[in-house]
């Protein structure tokens, strides 16, 4: 399956890496990251391999 994204999409590969780093490395809560990126909390949960 191929995903079509645009340059400013939050959930590009780089966007998902940023989300994962904020949760895993920087200790942000999933709710805070979800609000920051304007995505569902479940989307953030699935970027954390220990919680998905």
C-alpha cells in the first residue's frame, strides 16, 4: 500500500519519527503530543513500540 502525503503533513515518515521521539526520548505524554500534532491519541500510541 502506498500513502500519498504532502510536504506539510504531520504524519509523514519524518513526522512520525518526531512524534515517537517526543514520547520515547523526551517523555512527553501521548495526549500532549496528540494535541501538538492535531492527531488522535491512538495514533500517537501506535508510534511507541512498547505500547502499540
